């Protein structure tokens, strides 16, 4: 029998972009399956749900973290780069007899990602939801460079919501996101529209919403990747089709895509894109009705 004190204890830190949290949680799935290591994660409270099935211990990021580091989230770290400073900061707070994993770095080049030590799985729902079926919209809006280059216009989302409310009146049309990174669209007064953009992040709530979602829509970013992972048919708008529809569509979920130039998000041709979205959702509903399928989810 291996003594508990000899079992490797590896620490991982999740403070970067949410999309990279999906990669990190996939690595912990791999570690859980292929090693006997004890796994410790340091992260924000709302991201703990991504590691509840794999981590042996989950710790909160210290309260003074953002007092010392002012960069924006980028890959597994911050922008501007401060990966060595980040590593030294977190080394001081890790539990006794634990080490920061050598496979992990505070950038886009972590060895676990390069070596593909990854197992992607849908996340578990925390509770069963019942009620009206939904179409989720993620109105991403970053107001700082270089990330604001991937913002669609506010007008695009307003016209899209109004079109979907009219075309799919039996469904709830709901926006999801944070005020700090999403358009807060309050001006639409439709009985089947819900503005779900709020101040505090709740990733588990987004995952739970997927039980009732018949479709999801957004520019290429983290939340549409979560809905794809949860097997919700998802329509993306962006400049990197192969990556998001093939390589990073881990569950091979039905996906639609409208391709635009990487520097032309704000100039998306609204009518053309919205027609594709409506056809994508409409065709999927015909297929579901014909096949008599149940709710989409796990």
C-alpha cells in the first residue's frame, strides 16, 4: 500500500479566461483517471463547480489577489503577462507538502494542453429544472483592448432578440452573462424575453439552464463552448470556424456558424446572420419533433 504522504499532491490555479477553465478541468479529468495524485485547485467561488468531481481540495483565491495584480484575464493567467510573479505569489499560499504542477503555467502554453492530457465531459447539473424551454443568447461585450475586437454590436443583439421573440414565441428568449462583460439589454418589452445579465457570476446556473435550452447563440467565447459541451445545439459567430465547430466541439454537438473577419465583428451583416440563426433553430426543432426526442442535456 502506498503511504498517503508519498502520494503526489499537485496544485492548479484557475484565475484566467473561463474558456481555459474548460481545458484545465478536462486535464483534471485526465489526472483523476490516469494517476493516483491528489489534486488541489485554487480558484474563484463561482468556478468551484467545474472541479467538484475531480479535485480533492478547492481553495478560494486570496482576497488581496486583485490588489496586487491589475491585468485582465488571458488564457490561464493575466494580460499583460505576469506569469513568474503569479507563480511566486501562489507558491506562498499552497498547502504543506503540495507543489504547483510542472504541467501548468500561467499562459497559453501549459504542457498539459500541448500534450493533450485532456478528457472533456459535460458538467453535472446541480438540480433538476422544469418549465418553459429556452433559447439562450450570450451578448458578449468587452470594453477593453485587445478583447473588444470580438464584440458584436449592441444593435445586432437587440434586433436578434426581437426577431427570435417573434419567430419562436413558444420559447423564452433569455440573455445570459455579466454586466462587466455583456450588453445589459433592458429596452425590449416582450412577454417571452428575459434579461438574465447580472452583476455576479454563477457558472453552475448557466450549466443548469442547459437542461431547458433548445439552442444557444453567441460570438465565439466561453459560454457557447459550455453549451456545446452540455450538448445544446449552438450557433456561433466568429472568425475561427474549424477550431470551434470541430477541434473544440468536444461532444460533437450540432453547431451552426457564421464566419466573419477577425477585425469585423462590429460590422456583421445582421440580416444574413439572423436568417442563418433562425433557420438553424427552426430546422433543429423540426428534427426534434420528428424524432420525438426528449429534453437536451446530460
